[in-house]
C-alpha cells in the first residue's frame, strides 16, 4: 500500500462528505458511493466534496485501498461486504435505537456492533474509527501535528497493520491517533459509552480505552 492509499467512502451523507473533504485536502484520491436513489449524486459531491469521484459501491470495492462505511447502521446489510476480501474496512457507523429502532439481534448480542459487522466477511480487515465525533467537529477540530489542543481519535481492530494504516490517516486529517487494541474495545466508542462524543486528548482517550475490554463482557 502506498503512503497515500486510495480512500473509498460508502455513504454520501454528512459524515461521508465531511471525511471526503478532509481526505481530499490531505492529498488522497477519494471515491464516494451513495444511495442508488440519489440521482443527483454527481452534482451533490461536486458541490459539497469537490475533488472526490463518484463511484458505484462495486467500483469502489475494486479500486479503494481503504473503505470507510458511513451509511446509517440500519442499512449496513445493503453494503457489499462480500466484495471486501483483504481490504481495510472502517466501520464508522453507530447504532442509534431512536433512529434505527431497537434491533433485537443487536441488543441481545454481547459483541460490539463492529464485531457484528466484521462477521459479515471474516476476510475483510475491519476496524472501528471516525464514529465517535460529530460530522461538524471533523473539520472544525482538525489541527496540525503538535497543536496543544489537538483532539484524539481512536482506532480499534484485530489486524495490527490495519490499525496502523488508519492511525496514519487519522494523523493526516488533523487528529492524534490512539491505538485502542482489539475490535471488541470498540464498545467504548459506541453511543452511551465513555469515549463517544467527548473532546479528548490522546492521554485522556487512552485512559478510557484501557479498561474497555470489560465493556464487551
């Protein structure tokens, strides 16, 4: 993989387009796929994420080195997970019962939501990141390396190399990367848990993730 991997984003909503702008600004080639019902996707992306290239999910799966999934959680099954063999896939989704409704198979499963999504294709290299801050904060809080108020973002996953790749991308778009360990620790990044939605330094975020393993128990 090159120093600037091709970024594919599935989901052209507010999170997906905010990430697209950040990655384009950091010099990455960005592909973005949206809903097939969104016939004006080319126009939308040209306005809100200039420089990103519209692609189908299948084109994106074939061309992107890193795939970020930012569709609503309830639409996760519509994503072509079976095409992600060997790809680094970032689960940037959040399960929101007020929006998604209560999904019994999620509520009753002790695994983190990212572990559930990883099970859709065990050959994909799934990590969790970019989900625990708001889309409006992604650009507002982005700062250069060494800035004293630089905010931290975590990445968790069972593939060490995949975590390292995403950590470099986190730094490239203006945040301090925190390696949160295995995918099960993603529970701490989900809504209602310690790190979600909080503006934290790397030291503070590490402190919240250190005991995260018990959250999956």
